[in-house]
C-alpha cells in the first residue's frame, strides 16, 4: 500500500508527473461522483491526490472521512488539506493525529480564508494560530509528515507587494514545508517568475503550478476569481467568442490548458496540479495529451 509515501518522494521522480485535487462532497450523491472520479483517475497513477478542507463542520468531516478512505482503499498517495480557520491548537493537534492514525503522511498547511468572505478580515481563533508558518511548524512537530503550503503567482491579496509576498512564502517554506502549490494563473511566465523569485532567495523547495481545465465559461470565471488577477486579452479573445457553443468552448479551453502544461513541462516543472471540480474527464484528456500517463493506464 502506498499511504506511507511522501509527496516529495513522488515529485523527485525521473519523469514529470501530475496530481489532482478534489473538494469534500456535500451529500451522498456528491460523494458518489467524487469516488467515481477518484476511481477513474487511479489507473493514471497521479503523484498524489488531495481533498480541500472546508470552513464548515460537515465539509471538514467529509475531507477527513474521504482522505482516510483514499489512504486505506486505493493505491493513491493522499494529501490532506488543513486550515487554521476556527480551530484551536488542541483541535488542530487532534486532526493531525487522526490523519497520522489512518496513514496520511502528507498535509497541505493553509492559514485558510475567513468563512463567508475570502477577502474579509482574518480573525484568529482565541486559542488558535495566526499564520500558515505556525501551522507548518505544528504539523512538523507532531510526526514524520511531508508538508506543503500555498503560493500566489500574483501575490496574496493581503500582501503589500510581490517582494513582501515572496518573503512570507519563503518563511513558510523554511518553517519546514517541502513544496508549494501555486494558485491559479494564466500565462506560463506568471508561474515561472514566482519560481524564480523563490529560487533567488536561496530556497530550494519544489514549486508546483495549479491548473484548472477551462471546459465552460463558468470555469473561466472561476479561474479569474481565484487567481485574483485580470485575464489577459489574448486568452479572452480565444474563449469569449465561443461562449455560446459549449462544444467549441470546451475544445478550445482544453487546447489552452494543454499549451500551458506543455510550456511548463518544457521549463522543467516536475508536476502539474489539476483542480478537478470532482470530475475526471477533462483532466484525463489533458494529461493524456501531455504524455503524463503511465503506459499501463
């Protein structure tokens, strides 16, 4: 069973790889869709799979339950997301201990967004943590975990500038994180500049780009919102005229994302991290086109 494998081991392989991210199901029907996607992607041997950590109780329970199931019932390497939102340190210790008990050795340590408004004011739990850096240190202190953090190609919304943003990212990495996953971006150069900024500080942590297949106008809008930046005119010119033709939009969107992946792989990026929306078809298409699928899949 692969549940003791660390993400960083998988990222240091001889060939480029990909990983997939899901979100916790809201109900039984959602859970069935999630597990169909997990089973469809399992033969493609992603480097790891992750499930995001919601702000609410039932969502968190879904993350914990399903990441445990992935650890025990699949050949996948599971990575659990963990945020400091509305958690005391004691509660965080409990969750981390529970992950360890079910064989999850990889944790993405995130401060998290304020519930209800990602751009709202951050308020720490009275007995909790204020920074992702502290969460990284807590996870590392509780066992032999491989820890990841998030990175922002255009800077975190609360960072004064890119220099300050890079400083805080490197602090998170030096607190004990092995790698960082970049939030959504539009052009290969946006990610590569982030990678270069981190490397210029002497920090050698692995940087991973986050990618979302652009299958519908909604996924384009979501990408723009989550990136925190304006989409380049060249991208909008390719996709917006096709908004009324679902099939044509999807085909062009898959082309756009495949081209993005090709450029990143050509620049030596070791892994592409796909946001799946709990569906697998578009991700399977892109990784097939990029040649990231083992021969047996």
